[in-house]
């Protein structure tokens, strides 16, 4: 059996209870060494075989899983955050299905959730934005033209950008050309929820300058949107004048 486990956004105690249990029981662990907090490996039992996938190809990862399966061992594939977002897991699933190897998935706390907690920000504020766009700027990995930053920016929704810190000159230009006003709040969160986390606040107009001046090149998340501003409407759910199935309006 292979368990795909989301390691969480960085802090060791943000792995789920289920994920920690699977990690403790694993005979083989393949972890994303460039992104996963190595302190999580302290959960592994003595004698657990550990592989750093940062140095491996897909074929090598699958070979380790296949060998473990043939030996009757349990494998944990430990991905950063939640494996469903930029986790490159579909190609692993397909390879396992082809080989008749069973697998399951344990969700994790994504970095976009970790960043929101660090920023103490609600992404979906009434009258501001009810949509969160999770995307990335086009770099070595292309992005479909219909999902270009310029096209998505037209919505002026809350936007969370992964894997884009080294591309902020072009990113800033496309955010502006797409429709975000230059004074739209931006936060760049370096290593969200890790012990050495840093937060840099700026605007769309000053995004590239902020990233450049602070030497940010990777492991940073960029949040764009007026959800970090001052204006929003009170939620109707808890308004005394709003009736729900659980209570009657009192005003």
C-alpha cells in the first residue's frame, strides 16, 4: 500500500493526525526534500527507509514504491502542503494503477491556508471577493493561455500565486494590465508557518521592487486582493436581522 500524505505548510504540528500516524507506521518514506520540513521525519520508526525525491526522477520514485510493495512494505509518499495543488501526483497515481498497486491520499494543510493564517486574513470577504484563484505565473512550466495572469486578473478576485516569486516583473505587469488597480494590497509570505517565516506587505505597483529588495526567489507565496484592505460588509449569517433554519431574525 502506498499512502500519499500532505505534510502541511511547514510547521511540524500542522500535519494531520492521520498523516502523522501513517508516517509513524511507514516502512518506506519518500519525501519532497526541497520543500518538506525535515523535522517531520522524526516521526519515522527506527529502520524506516527514507528517500529524498528532490534527487529522484518519477521512474526512480515508482521503482522504490514497486520494490517496497513486492517486499510487503508500506510506503508513505510525503508531499509538501496538500498534494492536490502542484503536487505532480496524477502521474504517480497512473503508474501505480498500471502496476496494480493500491494507494490512497491523506489531505494536508496547503500553503495558501497557512499563509492566510499567518496574515490573519479571510480570503472571501462579503462585498470584496467571494472567489479565490489559485494559480502560478508562466515560467519553465507553461500555463494555458486562457489561464494567463492577465485573463484571471480581470475578475479582481483574491489571487494566490504559487511558484511565481522569481517572475514578479512580468507578473506585476500582467496583474496591472489585467485589471488590478496599482494600489491593490499584496502580501508576499516567505515559508508560511515555518519557524523562519517572513511577511512582506506591498501593493501591485510595488510588488517587483519588494521581492527584489528582499532577495526573495522561491518558497514564497504571493497573495493579491482587497481582502487585505479595510472595507467589507458584515456577514449576514450572524446578523440579528437575518433568519436561518436555526434561528429567527430579531430585528
